[in-house]
């Protein structure tokens, strides 16, 4: 079939997160890749509070593509209030890479495990962010509620500043391996990453998976750190033309390492394209067509 009138493509706005995380540079790389391969497409990268806000932007027609954690997506789709509308307007596109939970604490704060965060000065992430949801979920498995801490709702860069300066004791920083703000914290020598018990977390929140941050990944990190991760997925407005979504998938998978220049975590693996989506969200027909042709979907 001939491609539709290029003018019909219009604009693709990609909702990411804060500039100090990994969604933003990967989204920027994606926008540049799309613009290069499909010149008639206008692309824009949106700086946001992260997954929950991104889903809202999609549902309000203020973004076309969005980065989101699989658990946040699942919760939004089953929510009795937001679920029906979300199911109507949002479709899945592809798995991206694991979002690793970096539970960071000041070395001098005397916090030996996540239970010790009770009573401390804690940064769960920005308000309305996936980080805040991850904080609540993970700490709850250690018997800690967010309200048991002195809360500061900071973005990643501000979190790094606060931990290095000693004005906060701990923070949750979900991101791909080598999240810039975590690099900066560990470089200071004042901060370490706490291990998280994957079995305990997964018992209550099955969308997490065990993840090992290998020794030497971050500055001053001499040993492996056992933690959890959750799938990052790219979702799309249901009303985007099938042909456009199919072409975007072609562009993304033509060179699965094309996005690693924007961030090393962003390696796409075709056989994993449905990870975090299966049983959670219906794929967009354009994405499904691409994945069927590639032999990934039945």
C-alpha cells in the first residue's frame, strides 16, 4: 500500500521525565532518529514528572508517545476511575530496557537496610512520579510507610544535591544503569546504594524482577548490589495511524543499538519487545503488524 499523505503524520510529542534521568536522553535520541528517518514527521520531547504524568498527557491528547514503567501502566489500566478511559486511548508499542531501583543513602546516616529509612529525611522522587510509587511499594515490604519519614519531593538533580550536601538521608532513583544523578552521588564518596530483597518485593508487587547492579558499574561501587527492576515500555495513543506506528517500529528496530548513543541502557532486543506488555496492555495495530512480521507475535 502506498504511504498516506505525509502531511497526515503531523507531530509526534514524546513524553519522558526529568532531564537528570534516563527517559529524557533516550527520548531525545528517539526524536532525532525519527526525524532523521521520517523527515516529514515533526518531533518534540516533553520534560515531565515521569510515567503517571505521561499517561495523563496521552489521555488528554497532549502527547503521542510516552515512556512508562510496566507497574505504573498496569495500575492505571486497572484503576476503577482512570482505567476505562486509559484502556480506550492507550496502546502498547515496545519494551525498552529495565528501570533499576537505586535506593541511595548517605553513608553516615546509619541506615543499614530499607527498614532503617523510617524516621529519616527521605526523597521518594517528584510528586506524581513513578519514583514515588516505587518508594511506597518497596518500603512497604519493609514495614515503612512514606509518612514514617520526613518527605522531600525533589527531582533527581535536587536529590543528588541534597544527599551530597547532607540535607537529606536517602532517596529512590529509578532509572537505567548509569543514571546521571546516581553517578554524581556515588562520585562524591558520601553515598551508597542499598540492597533490596527482590523476593519480598515480588511477593506483593509481581511486576518487579530481581536485578544485580554489577560491581564497578558506578564510581566507588566495589561490590554487586542486589535490587529490583521493572520493565520500561513505550506506549502510544490508540488513534495514531497504523502505518505511522509501523514505520516508527521499523525505524527503532532497524539498528537495535541506535539509541545507545543517547544512553548505554537503551539497547532494543526484538525478542523482548512484548516484555512488560503481555497481559497488561493491547499492542497498537501498527506495532502488532510489525511484531507479527518479525515473528515475535503470533
